[in-house]
């Protein structure tokens, strides 16, 4: 017998956002089987799945994903359920199909992180697991059929069911039915495909709604595109593609297709939290939930009836959306600084209804922003000009142990507000001026007397220490972030 909580400590594979994540070498078939079985036992205990019930499985394009999918399928069979293989499709496509079919799902993906890591995202029949579900999964004790595994933890007879296309087809139909058939007519779009599992879905959606699409940068090896800390290579590629003036916009997504990248005709990638505001506006949202790290142009715009700030992570955003829905507000949406967009209540547009999808999605952001700009008769860049002049920038220190991040940031969380401001001022005031306030909702968010912001927190998915900065100009936000990187890099010496 093996308790999942003990497995987290012994294997190095731990819970991140909505699932387990770790190094590929640590995510043996045995470890992935145990995690999946713990999830399914949790579902059985709540009645969310019954013996013989279907469980959907999909994955991204990392080399390790098919192997891990097979381990998940073996666990589904061991739990007395039937695995269904939906192949390589976006995370929101799998989640949406699971919600429509009232079926739990397992998405094998490491999202934006390098392919020496991977993960398993657990979805209930109603959507993502929340923190209470995570606690129950961690408390599960599983019995592994040791005869199924070799000494190195690999399955002796891995097998995936025949691949189905139902979830992919339903995802495409979701948006082709919602938007008018000419929603993107006349737009010239460059589709940066790289190794995103969303690339074929994006092509089908963009062309299906009338855009002229050029496929760019398709890769056979995995590329860790991060929509929140955009790589210099991706900035350069966008500038080169846009230089000829043949595109109205560039579109892409991260590895599993739940975080978007949208660039204007100049090849400038929109920040994810700016894209979230624009998407919410075009969809007519009344209430918006976003983490504390997102750009404050959301409140300053005055476009929404209610705004709720949460800790960073989709489970917290989902809980916040549920809170606003319970107050009778609608439509309720949410987004994260990485651009992933969530829909808590159905959306109505031009007489068509888009069903709720309370998990991160990239396609809705790209399609809504491009179509919204076309309907208004303006370029994508003009949409951002309607926002207050608040600019954000983010970066991270890689290979920064989480325990060290927590230790360093704890010095600014003494429990005494004055002491916290003084501690922060000692480190940052020389660069950014007097400290107005310190917020500990998630990490350490520092607001200076100037109104500028620096927010520091450990990544929830990798050993990284992230810094988010906000100022009245993009250059100032970037410069502030550079200074933060220098300070944080010094912390590990």
C-alpha cells in the first residue's frame, strides 16, 4: 500500500496547479499509475465516477507524454473504469468534452516548461480539481499491482486504446457554432505553430471563421514557449514575421493550448493580462476574477461591474468565479497573467450561446480579440490604446529552489505591516523609492509611493522565482524587472 502524500515526498513528483508535475525521470509508470489511481479513488468516493464509467485521456507533444498516457490508461483499468484515448489535443478541448459528457479526464502535459519535465492534470466531470479535491487525492492510499511493473518502475505491457477524434471535433464545433461564419473574414493571420498541441485546432478555427492563415515555425521537437515570460527568440521571430507587413496579427499558444499568444501587426506580443481584459470586454463580461499579479488596468478601465483578486493559480480563480456567480452576477469570467481565459457562466453573443468552460483556454482569447478588432474596424493595437497606461513585465530566475524562495520572501512577511514595509524598503527603496504597502495574498506584492508595483513569488510548477513589475510605461516596467532579476539572482549566492 502506498499513500499519495508519501509518494510526493519519495518520488519528487509533487502537486502543482491542478495536478502532479515533476521531472520525466521521476515520473515513472509506477508513479504516474499511483497518482492516477489516487485521483480515481477520490472520484469513486464522491460518486463522480462509477465502475465501468468512461475516463478520457489526452496529451501534449512531449516525447514522454504517450508513455505517461499509457500508465494513466492502466490505472483507469485497474480502477474498474474504461479509458478513452483522445490523442494529442489541447487541454481545454479535453476538459470541455469531459464536461459535456460528464466524464472525468486526465491530461498529460507539462504546459510551458521544458520537456525534461511533464505532468498529469486531473479534471472532474465538472472541470478542474480544486484544492479540496487535491487534499483528498493526497490522502488516498493505493494498492499497486506490482506484477504489472518492471524493477525500474515501467509497465510490462503498456497499452493505449484506439485514438478517437470526438473531443477535437467538439472543440472546433464549439467555436464555429458560437462565432459568425465571417467573424475573421479578410484578416491575414500568421499562426506560430512550434510544438503546441493546439496548432491544428487553431488552424481549423481560424480558417473556419474566414481568416487567411499562414502556418509558421512548425517544430518536430518540443519548444517550451512560455506566454508569461516570453522567450527572446519568440520576440525576435514575431518581429521578423511582421516586418513584411503581410499579417494583421500573429497567433500562438503554449505547449498544451491553454495559454494564448496574440501579437498585433507590428509583431508585438500582448501581455496575457492585457489580452484577458480585452477578451472579457468583447464578450460582455459583467464580473471578472484574476490573480493579484495581473495588471491593474482591469480596475482602472471601469468596464466591469465587479472585479475580484485571488491567489495565483486557476483553482483560486475558479473558486473566485464561483463566489461571484453565487452573488447573482453574470456573465462571470476569469483570466490569469499568462493569458489563460476561463468562463464560469454561459456567454451570449449575437444570439448564440457559448457554454461555460471553467478551465484555462487559449482559443477563445485569440478568436475574440481578432474578431472584436475586425468588428470595431480597428487594428489589434488600437484595442490596447483604449486601456489606461499601465504596463507589466515578468521574468524568472530558473533553477531557484522553492525552499530558498520561501525562505527569502519570509523575511518580508513578519506579521507586522510596518516591519514588512521596512524590510522591503531596505532591499528595494534604493531602486524604486518609498514603499506604500505590502500585500501577502500570494508571494510578496510591493506597491511603491509612485504607484509602481513589484511582485515576487515562487513558481507553483517549477523551481523558479518569478518577478512581476508594473509601471506607467513599458520601458519602465522592463527596467524595474531587470533590477528585480539582479536582486533575486543575488539571493542564491
